[in-house]
């Protein structure tokens, strides 16, 4: 135990042990009388903390309770998360984290991470130096413009990086002292936030255009100067910024966009299990996608490339997708398409202006994916039409939070007479049907991003490549219970995530070496480095 005296050690969540300080430690550190005399084990502390957590009445109350615990004793906090992962995951992250972002100014207690505000644009390197974490392996950054399906939350979007990094540690085993959440506070177009007297961010309309691009560039330069080599994860940026930022910096930083690449990798992993259970190989799937934002295009790109890897030509793989947005099917004669969307544009005379139901009737898709944030868009008519021509329809309503889901699982089960193979963006309870319990797979990015972080750190990767993300997807998909049980869930249980993450991180690390973005090491060496890189929530000494 370092010779840090009270009050510093009791106020440092990374050093504080609370009632677990031993008699000797209390005497040396001058803590006698400042703590109750009882000396507890970490296990006893977890039991007590968990009881307090369970007594909180609402999800937001439980979120605040866990945040307070993290601000007090990090080891205890992460141990509670590890021991009760399935129960606390919806509190720490989706769907409750969205509510926490909306109420960020109301529940703010202690600073966490960094808020980089536009008026300080000329001081970003100085602000980065003010961070509490000196050595940083992973940064998660947002600008708060597109928080889940809730829209612009401004500076309150910091709740998303905080939640993501909690899972990097609880699941991926990354040292919390080496992670840094950041929000780029460039204003907000949410009048409710600006007009709220309690709002904590910069009260200004959102900066756009060249000024916005220059601010992001200044941030990247500051990271390059202060934290070279850190993995930067972009999170919850609006579609018009997400893809350009990724394309601009992916060959300059060790970076990825979780909404584009993480969402895509998990969707592919779930589809691998779904394709096996349905009896329709991946290369023969007909994929209809509702939504054409950056996340939807990322999912399409990932699945298309996987089809190519499995033997289809690029042209044939491209023809297996039909993408529908608010204006109908993407077609070549539309003038409003981005380059990423134009890849999937159908010939001009094909179903011009067609909506989702028209596409389902004409195409008879085997897979239907929703990333539209349009609640209930997968209507009974749409799903029944699909199910009439597909023995085991694969349906993924992936929009978050729960209130934005394209369909409710119980409806999908009822409309398909229990034949549906489904994965949702938010957690849902199992569905009872015809005397059996049907689990609802959550296509949660947590299956991928903690493993990517662990693999990058262990392999000392300088970049995150597409091959690394597909390796993660394939590895997760290889653990799908549906591969051996056609009625099993499409992804492994949340309780198995920590163990599975080690295997997925290895696949990521191997791919990094193959792509030449990490030092050459054999698989055994990488496996050993992954084991050494994992931080465990235990008290040292």
C-alpha cells in the first residue's frame, strides 16, 4: 500500500478499500476512527452493496447508486458488475444509460472523464493534460448528437462513454485507471436542454460545417500529442458525421466507430447463428434493411463482406441487399444518397419509391434488419408477409432504446407462430409460446467492443482493420448456441461474456498481426499477453 494519507486515499476510488482496509493498513495510513471497526472482505462488501442496489426502486435510482459506488470504490464497483453482470448490464448501459444522459445534469455528483467544450478549442491539449488518468489505453468519445435513439443530448452524452468504459473493464478486463471517457461539447440543438436552467453544457446551438471539422481535428491532434497509441472509439455521432470522421482518421489513429463497426460485427455474429438455424446459408440470404444511416450501412457492409469471404463475388453479394429509408427503397436514380448508401442502390426501375411492405412482398427476404429508430415499423402485415414465404424468418429490430424498437418480441413470435429467429437492440424478457420459453437474444455491442479493446491492447495494434472486426464477429458467431440447437438463442448468454471475450480478443489480435498493424507474435504469445493484460477487481496485497 502506497503511503498516501487521509483524506486522499479515502477519496480516491482507485485506491480506496473502505471497510476492507486491514488493521495494519488503517494504522499506517492514519485511518483508525475514520472507518467503522469491522473489517470486511471484498465478498462481504459486494453482498452489502448489492443489497443496497436491489433496494433502489427505479432503473435511474439504481444507475445513480452504481455511479456513486464507482466514485467511491472502483474495485468494489467492478466486482459487483462482474458478479451480477446480467442484472446490472441494462442499468449500466442500454436502456437505462439513455435515461441517464437525458438527466445527466440532474444526477451529476462528481466529475468523471473530460468535457471538451468548443469555447476552449484552442486549449484542448492543456485540457487533456488535466485528466486524472495519466496512462491511457482506451478513449471513448462522443459529441452527444445521436444518443441511442433519443437524439441530441449535448454534454449529457458523456454518460455513454462512461457506460461503455465500465463494460470495457467489467467484461474486457481493461484497467479502469487506463481508460478515459470524453464528450466533445459543441453545443446542442435540443431546446429542452438549452432552456433547462440546470443544463451543464455549453448553451449554444450545435457547431457544424468547417468549424465542427476543425474542432474534431484539434481534438485528434491533442490526442496524438498527449496520448499517442491510445485506442479511440467514436460513439453516438450523427450519421452525417460518423462515417466521414471514421474515414478521415482510421488510417491515422488506432480507432473504430462502434455504431458502424461494432453494431455490424454483432449483427453478423447473430446472423451466423440465424443462418445455421434457418437452413439458409449466409451466401443465400436475402437481406432487407430498414434504415440507411451510418449504423445500417455498417451492418450491410459487414454482412456483404462476409458473403464475399464465403465465396460470393462482390457483385453477387451486393445484389442480396434491399435498403429502405424514410423515402423508400434506395435506387440509382435517387439524388440524395451518400457514397455509402449508393453501394446498395437498386436499378432505377426496380420498385421505385417502394416502402418496406412493397419490398417484402416483391423480394421475399429471409432476413429483416431494423436500424431506423421507427417504433413499430415491423408491422404485423410486414412480418406475416415475410413469414408466409420463409420457414424460419430472421428478424432483427435493432434500434435503441426499447421505446424505439421496430417490433416487440412477443409480437414477432405470435405473428410467425414461434418460427422467428430474432435479435433485438435492447433487452427483452423471454417469450412464452406453445408451452416453451423462447429467449430473446440482445444484439448488444458489448459482445464485441470489450474484446476489440483487449485484443488491441494485448497485441499493441497501431490500427483497427476491417479484418479485425470481422474476426471478432466470426469468433462471437462461432459461440452461437443456434449452431447446435435450432431453437437456441443466436448469441451466447451474457453470463458467459467474460470468458468468451478472451477467445474473441485472441481472434482480434491474430488478425492484427496478419494485417501487419501489430508486432509479429505467434498465437501462444498473444494468448499469454491477453491473460497478462486483464485487470481483475480484487484488492492487491
